[in-house]
């Protein structure tokens, strides 16, 4: 029941919001402390002890008095769930992350979005742009993406609009980016230089002069993730959503609410923020109960009078209307109101010329998919089209709503279970009379499963939709609950076959609207991230909380409980309308989805035991840590030390068929075996103990090999190529062409100047990039010392630069730099011994020609630019510096790209023989790779790239069987002083492009000159110079030209020659030397057989 203490908490007038309204100089954290006497700031927070859940008229009546429900009294089912949630406030008044008087409220819901992630963010971006004074945007994962770009661009557009009307807007953004500082204070202000970095890419203050932006990162160590996702605009509108700010293939859900419930969500935003507010929020004194922030237009809210315009847009009405352009980050189209957004969204999902309704859905669902898939589902009937934006305004009257959320809990245990979110879920399930519907990515929380079983025993129908394979490796880890397949199997097996309980249980795996089968989450093609619970068709909970262990016990979540038959019915209808789960996703009798032949879906991972689940989970987190955020921290805390090789060896000795072992286990074993650090002299000494093991393992050993210009790297490559097993598995070789420079190795004063410049770059990068900074742990004192060394030129450096150091009386810093020079010279000499007499070419050709499975060859001058992994402190004992200092000087010994270094931009002499000579000799050895990638940086003089006629013939032979060719040339890496790129030098580059692009069997071609031409300088070559003359590729299907110069006539001729086969044409950042871009668009549109085409960022020509 609701205690007197909780009842009193809900009757008081003061809330965190009102305290700040009365004294804006306070921080939300101090307001919390004033009201409730505690300020969360540590690993643990108070955990409420659960009282008995008592269903009584008194509890329901008390719950009725604890909320502000508007014109409609809530139903008993809703009030009982609210009463059970209120119990959590006995020990912690903020267990619901909202002030108690605001936990129960009411409001309207003009819009629900059930759509791919980007379509949810399109609505967010429109809300932000329409803001008058204030934006609060809170999310979990933040990554550069279409979603992030939509938010970034909306802030820039908001600033422009604010400037035109002479106003300022305050914007607060929060996300979860855990770092060491979170252990001291979970709430970390993010500085502009960090949030404008590539990792975040928010606009700088200069880009948004009329928006005061503050950014905070929140993570409560260890597992207290900020998982809530919501947005509040002008304290009039709030959006609660399921999605992160990133790109993925997820189907997501959002609700847009207005009215007094916005005050509750606003209060949650302030409590989540906790830090000081600079500047103060304009809407602190204007709660939504009084109409929210009074704006100049007030057109963004939905009133009862406007409801009739929004009551029904659940059918696509745009098939026969003029199409509207889609709202993209690089081509924004903002709308003035929800109705305009709906029309635009309907237009995007409407049929295009020659499309079926199935193809239209497939087109939109493929937009966020890296590898688009074909539709497999049946044709979609008229009236059953996918409809992302759904009106849930009803008659426009407010309905009862409540926030049932949970705070972050960092400790590595499961004590934090008695929170409003969990109690509301359990209460609704416990009191359900007819049916329960759940859609969630994962369903494995320990308290949930028995609750569902009890409901089945009472005769309640239980239906749940989950995502096939969602985060399977992470869920396999002990303590994480298990995979969806494991839970379904266990649940089904616990019920007697043909019993009433089993008949009432319906388990489904998510199926996309365009498909006829579930697709495993690992394929990143069709996944679902919706979090929804509906009970008896009348009370629903939607928000950020998953039905998994992490959301139940640890993450901060926000969820909205709604009491409305009409809204729940609309949700339920559109859940099934926008996916094919109900038609094709039902699992078989054993709890596993199976196809018509009885086979599990592709990617099914089975039911591993504890050890194997642990191994798989660890492997997945190592290879894809972003996908299992938070769980790697959990695993690190488990007091279980597993020797992978001994565990798997003992398992193998227990008469387990080696070929039945998961591939991840074999791969892990073999990674250990092949690593020279594990005590083996070389890879040739490895013994694989059985023929069966050899056969099972060889495809997993070394599919990719990288080699660079060092004796050690060449020796390792040769060991692999001589090995009878390893050599057969290598399919791809990357040759890294970066090098140690003669100019630096043979000129000590020049090296010292370069070393100082590299140190300065290292210090600047640490200041700009938190990721880079975290690689080099340091104290503030060390940071100041490094900065002083990098920025100042003391006499000791003047002596180094002039080579006038007295080594007997040298300073520690001088001894450090002199030793760095000696090491650089050793590395250079090692490289030159390898290159002597073209020995490196001979050895590479011999090694690569012995790889029978080689299909892919890469020449790479772009990556692997780091220095030594570490400097040995013993080598620098005479300097007095230990590893904590020496680590910052390792980048000084990095290799150079072909454009040279800071001090050699005009004089660098790179190993250009790695193109012409090497490739032609590889051809002479019979090498014919099907895939070739070139990633090159131009040398100071591109004439060094000129291929001789003999070399050109050799390259043409090398590519004679190539079907996919990618060629990047990075002009941005060159010195700005070389920006002119004269024609005679560019023609030397063209001798390379023409030779490689002569491949007669090309099917996929990508050419990109990054940063060319610079500063809109007219290009000195054109497409006819870059491509072989009058070339014809009879199989060419995909052509990408990025930053390529061409005339209209050249493009028309190229496209016309390949019109019969070309299906994908991508023109990005190209320069039109002659002609009009309108004519270019006509040329593209004339190609009837093109399935996909794109023209972005055009330059030159007429850009009308």
C-alpha cells in the first residue's frame, strides 16, 4: 500500500523544478539535497526495501490522490501499478528520477513514431528547429551518424532562425561516454574542443552563435549507464524514445506528448543533469501546466481544436500526390508543424515510379543498412502500407500518464530491483486479466520470467516479440540473463505440452515489413529496438527500458505509463502494421524459430554452457566492443580467471567433436597459438595436433595479413607463407608502404626539428581528443611539462637544432632526444638493409606467389602510422625518465607517409618502387587478385609516380582478373604549398590510374581523390586523363566517382557505354569542368536501369 510518508511526498508543492524556479542560481543537485537530504555521488545509492504489494481499495484511493490526473480518472489497473511504483519512494524519494508530486500526471499524445531510427530523429530535429527558447536532449550512445548529423544541423538551423528574430536559445545535451573521470563525478562537463571532435561532432560555439550549448556526459561506474532517451522543447513538448543517437538497422518507437506530463519529464531532465546551469533555463518559471514557455508563434503544440486534423494518418495518402523531398542532414527540409512532417514522411514511404508497395518498404528499410538486402516478404496490400508517423491524439482530451523510471546503479550486483519501472511492469503483469503484449530487444530479466508464468497459470494470454539474436554474445555471459533463444527454450520446456498455459503463450522473433523470416541481429540488416508493454489493451508502458538484466538492475531509464484504450489499441495495430512479425515470426514448439524445412534461422548460436557462453561473450566484446556497451565492464569484474587454451583443451579431451566447437573458440585458440609473444620462437614452430583439427581450423587462422617495410614484418610474412596450414588460409594481404625517411635519418639537426614538431602535434592531439588522451595516462604536472616542452624553444633545443650539444654536459632532455635519433637511425638502417638491391621486392613476390588462396591485395599509405608500441626504459636509463614520460615520445619514431613529414614536405623520397616495380613483378609471378585496393598519398613530386611502359604492361597483367578495384589518393595529407597540382604531375598519377583501371572484368569500381581540387582551384586533368581511353567494362555494375573532374560529354559517354550493366552510380564531390549540373542530372535520370544513383556536393559547372 501507499505509506503516509509517500502520500505526503506527493502532496507537497515543492519540486526540483520549483526550487530552481525560485532560485535559479542553485544547481539541480543542490535542489535535490535541499528537498530530500541526499545528493547521489557515488558507486551505490540508497536501495528501497520492497514491501508487500497489497491490492486494495485503500491503495488505489491513495494512488488516486497522489497524482494530477486531469479530466479523466485512471482505471484501477493503472492506479494499482502506480501505487506499487510509489512504494519505491519510501527509502529514496527520487527512485523514479522525478519529484514525487510530478510522478503522476496527464497529457495528450499527438504523435507516435514506429519507424527506423533516422525517422525518429527527423522528428527530433524538427522539434529542435521549432524551439523558441530552450532544448533538452538526452540520449545514451552518441556516435557520428545520420542521427547525430540531424541533431547537429538542427542546432545550426535553430541558431540561424534565432539570429533572424534577435533571440537566444539555451540547449543542453547529455549522453553516456564513460571514462576515468566518471569514477570521481558521474556527471562530467564536456568542453567544446571535445564535443566538436570527430568522435562527437556537435557544432562549435562559432557555428551556433545564437545558441548557448552545454554538454554533459553521465555514467555511474561501473554499470550505471545513462540509457534514458528523451527530449524536451520549450517545456511544452516532450518526446520519449527507444533509440540512441547513432546509425543502425533498428526499428524504433517514440511518443510525442504535450500538457502537464511535460513538467514531469522536464523535472527528470533537471535531476539527470544535476550540474550547474550556465546560463539558467528560460522556462524554469513557466511550467507546462501554465502553458509552457510562451513563444512568439505557439504553433508547435497541438490543441484540442487541432486534433481533428491529426486523428487519422495511418494510411499512405501520398501515392498519387507530388513527392516531397526527404529530410536528410546534407539536404534538410524542415516542416512548420506535425502535419507537414507527416505529409513529408508519407511521401517518402509512398510508391516511386515502377515500384510496388513491398519495394517501397524495402527501399526505406535499407537506407540505414550497410549491405542492403532484397525483399522476401509477400506484396503489401493497399491500406496496409508501412506508416511511420501515427496519430494518437484521439479526441484531443488529456489522458492519465505517469513516469515509471529508474536511476542509474553502478554496483556489480542485482540489489537495485525495487524501482518504479520494475514495480510498474510487475504490477501490470500480476493484475492482468486478459492479455499481455511485450515487444523488447531482449527478454531475460530474472524477476520477469516467473511473473509471466504466473500470468499464464491465471489464464492470461501472453504474447511477446523479441529480436532474433539481439546481442547474443553479451547475453550469454554469466549474470546477464541468457539469450532470447535460451529463455524461449527454457520457458517453453517448463510448460507441459498442450497445457492451457502453453497454448496461451505466443513467442515471436521480429520480422521486417519487407521480409518473410527473422534476420539474426549479427547481420545488421533488420533489427528491432522497441520497448513496449500493453496489458488488457488499456494500459501501456513505452520508453527506454528493455526487459533485460541491464535495464532491470542498472541503467537509468525513462518510461511513460499511459491509461488509454484508444492509444493502446492504436499502438498495437501499428506495431503489427509496420512489421511482419505476427505473420512470419512465431517460434516453433521448442521455442526456436525455424524455416519451412525445420532449420533454425541463419546465425542461430545454440545454447552454450557457462564456460562457452563466457568465451563467446568475451570474444564478441573484444571484436565489437561498441555493440556490448557496459557488459565488458561487468565481465572484467567477475572473479573468474579462465585460461582459454586449457579450458578448451580439456573440453576437447572430453570426446567432443572438434568440428562442433563454435568458430569463435577455435579462432581464440589459434590467435593464442600464432602470437609470438606466447613463448614460441616463430610461427613455423606451431604444431596443430590432429588432421581433424587442421581441417576445422585452417579457414579461421589468418585470413588477413599485413606487412610493412621492416625485417621483422617480412620474416613473419615468410613464416606464414611457408607454413603448410597457415599459408592456405590467407585470402588478403595489405602492404603498408609508410617508411623511415633518409632525410631525417641522415640529418640529425633536421630530425630534431621534426621531433619537436611531432611532439607538438602529440600534445595538441591529446588536448583535442579524449580517446587519444586516454591512450597516454598522465598527471596534470606531466601535461604541463609536456606542453611547455612542445610550445617553447629553450636554449637546450637551440643546441639540438644546431647540432652543438656537448654530450658530456648534456641535459636529460637533450639525452632523450639524442637517444630518439639513434633509435630512428637504427630503424632506418634496418629498413634500408631490407630494400638493398630491391631485395624487398624479390622477397615480397616470392612470399605472395606462394599463397594459393589469395584474392585481395592492398597497397596502403594511409594507416598504421603509429610509432613503436613502447620505448624500453632501459634504453633511456641515462636520461632519468621512466615509462610514464617516455610513452609520450614514442610517436616521434613513427613512420612517414609518402607526402613526407613536417620538415620534409619538399624533399621526401618515398619508396615509389612499391607501385610500379612491385606490381609488375607480382604479375610476372602469376599473381591475379580479384580485389585490389590502393590507398596512396602523393609524394612531394608526383612525377616520381610515373610508370614506365613496361611497368604499365605489368600492372595491366596484374589486374587482368580483378573484379573490384578501389583507388584512394589523399591530397589533403600533402602540404598546402603543393596545392597547385600541375598537369604534368597529375599525368604521372594518371599513368597509375589508367594502368590499374584497365582491368577488363571490373564489376565494382571506386575512385576517390580526397581533397582534390583544393580550395576550388580548377582541376588540371579530367576524366579522360584518369581513365583508359574509350574503356569498356562489360560487367560493371557499381561505379563511384568521388572528387573526380569531368566534362558533361565525358560522363555521358562513360555512362552510355555501360548502360546495359550499370546499376549503381555515385557521384560525390565531383568537379564539372564543362557543362551544367542540371544536364548531369538528366544524364543520370536517362539511365532507366539504374537501381541507385546519387549526386552530392557538386562543384564547378552551373550548380542551379
